[in-house]
C-alpha cells in the first residue's frame, strides 16, 4: 500500500531559500577563514599555531561538507515542491 505524503510547495521553497541563505553565509565564512588564517600565519609561527591551524582547517572542512549536503537538500526540496505543484495542477485540471 502506498504511503500518503503531503508537502506544501511554498513552505518547502521557503525553507530551501532559508537554507540557501545560510549556506551563502557559510561559504563566505570559509573564504574569510582561509584568508585570515593565511594572514595570521605570517605573524604567528610556533607549535601552538600549528595545532590552531590544524583545528581551523578541520573546521573549514566541516563547513565545506555541510554546505555540500545543504546544497543537496535544497535541490531535493525544490524537486519535491515542483512535483507537488504538478500533482496539484493535475488534480485541479
């Protein structure tokens, strides 16, 4: 037996838009982190910096992975919304 699914296309698009805005901020943060870390490395050179640099790079990788997954979720939500719109049009027409 098929399971009923209901999704409000406008709310799905709204959430996808919010998620897109957040990922934009994360992308900008990753760029700033990379640039600022490079500038900091010009003035801070010791074992503590190496550990700090490793931690920041790990954080950066995590943000990049998050953005990639969020992009997939945005595409999925957009696709769901489009299918829901098609379904509603078919039911009305």
